[in-house]
């Protein structure tokens, strides 16, 4: 459905969504939710997770402000974080798994529901760009492990030692004290997810991570999984997740957020409901930090997390700042 200057309506059938949402907004068997076209003065918009999102947004904004596509913008934005050796949760410098190996996950999705992903990827600094190659130059959505690595080399990506001196030293300290268990930390800024709307009103998203620190070798979280770590529907909006990936996967988190927005919720409301579903699925919330950000077709953004401390960066023509997410519980 293309957004036009005249009034546009998205018809919702309660019978078709009963299994997805229980929301007092949906009170009749069929209702219409008006989607007000986004104002041209509002576009473009970019939002991203955590403090490192400010620098990522800056790179995205350079593209968006010149009329570039949301797809180019989201890739360029998260590449900044991937290439930052001081960031220990994404790309180069990411903390390794328990065997001392850095493995990366990433996915990207455009306004046409085209998507690409890589998982358990080694020796490549910018997995998001490999994911885009998977999307644009193969008939597949996801490549993993050695297959993804060889594909990257074939496409001209250079082999890079991702384990920096800083991360290696932290890993060696962990081995002495950890009893060989992964670190699940409610303050672990383990992902960058970035969502954008361009001048044409098209949405795209990207998500990339080195995953849970000191995880079992071979573990993959939600970040490369379309519908869990990231989902984009150009008729409705986009969402991405951060935190403990296993919890996000269990509810198909980002897809749920988008469907909740389709059914009339604001981005804040949709993120809150997704977090509520995660809370209901887990008896013990100790260190179970999960956060969602969302951006709808109208240019409204929102976020919600299990615990306090989650924030996201937003950049528009009129603002460039961090926003503290609302949350369920104080730590």
C-alpha cells in the first residue's frame, strides 16, 4: 500500500489477528485505522540503539540528508559501529566466544521485504555489508559459518583479525574466574539496530552484533534472524531488538512489534507489549535485559525495555539526541 496525500486506510480484520494481539483498540470484527501520511518536513528520520547510535546516526544522516536511500543509510550507519575497535559488542573488537573466537551476526532489510543475513561469521569486519550482498546477489536470505566466510572472500571482503588486544585480555581474565559460563549482563550493549525513513518515505533497517560475550562456540542470537532481531514492513513500520537474543527469538519480537503497530498501536505501545510478552514467558528476569525500538510509517518512534538503562538515538531535521527508554522494572 503506497502512502498518498489523500486519506489512506489500513483495513484490519480481527479474525485474522486474534492470535497476534489482544488489544482493546481492536473492538469490532472489522475496523479502519487511519494512517496519516508522513509530513515532508518530518522526513528523513533515523533511530538506533544505545549510545553508539549517535555516531551511527551521523553516518546515516549524511546519506539521508542528501536524498539517499534508507537502505544505503542503515548499512553505512552500522558499519561505523562494526569498525570501532573500542566497541566490544559489535564487529571489530567484539568480545569472543568462550573459545576465544569472535563470531559475528547481522541482517538487513529494505522497503520491498528483501532481506539478507549472515550468522556465525568469522574474520570479516563488516558483516552488514556481507548480509547486503547475500540479499542482492544471491537467491538466499541467510548464509552461515564457513559458507558465509567464503562468500565474503569471493565478494572481495578482506580477512581481518577481529580479536583486539583489549578483548583478548578481557577474555583471558574471564577464563580465570568464569567457570566457563557466558556473561549475561543487563547492561551489555550487545547490538546496534538502526531504522530509517528516507525522503521518499521508504523504510529500511539493519542489525549487527558480536553476540553474547563468551557464548558457547556456534551460538547465534536473534540479531541475524529476520522477524526476531529486525523486521521491516513498508506499509506499517520497522522494529529491531537488543538484549538477550534467546528471549527475543521466543516471541519473534520485531515482527510482533510491527504487527502490533499494524493493528493500531503506537511504537511505544507496541514495544511495551512485546516486552510484556517476554516477561510472561520467563519466570526469572534476573539479568534478562531486552529492549525494542520501533519507527512507524508516520515517522513516530518509540522504545521499551525490561529494565532501566536502555536508550536510543534519534536524528531528524530538528533533533539529534539520546532518549531514555521507558521500562518495566528498575534493576
